[in-house]
């Protein structure tokens, strides 16, 4: 279909303009498609947005593969803290390197919590 997730397109617009270090950290430091069944709607949406970006955004078409762009979309979908209207982010989807590790359980658990005394 011709439907595209505007948030994903905006994320890709920013992602391809970020520095190499930031892009590598996004792609390598967060879980993404490995947490989903093949053919999951989220993956299909990410692939569709990546294809659109590669066709319509010169910064995305040259140096970025479709797989990396789709992964970036999925990273944000699974790990971002949504639209924080806190005056710092201006409501943009935001990734927090350490805090993202506690938002969901990946296929390979990466953290464990043991309460003490009811806390």
C-alpha cells in the first residue's frame, strides 16, 4: 500500500544525517528485528519506509543500505521512549542507551532484577 509511518520517515531523515558513530551505536547497540517473527507487520512497515527513504531522500539513497534503514526504524519502534514533551526533546522519539535495556525482554535477556525487602 502507499501508507507510510510518518514517525519512521522522520526518524530515517535524522538517522541518515547523524554522524557515523551515532548511526553505528543505533544499529549495533539496540535490539531490533531479531525480536520479531519474520513477516511481522512492524518489520514490513520498516522495510516499506526504508524503501521510500532510499527512493526519495538523497542522503538515504547513497550510503545507506535498505537493511540498515529498516533496522533503524525497528530500533526506534522497540526501544524509544516515545514522544516526550519535556522541553528538551521537543516531543521527539528519544533513545536512551542504558534505559532502553530495561524496557522489554529481548530473546537474550540482558538484565535481571531482584527485589530486596519488598522493593
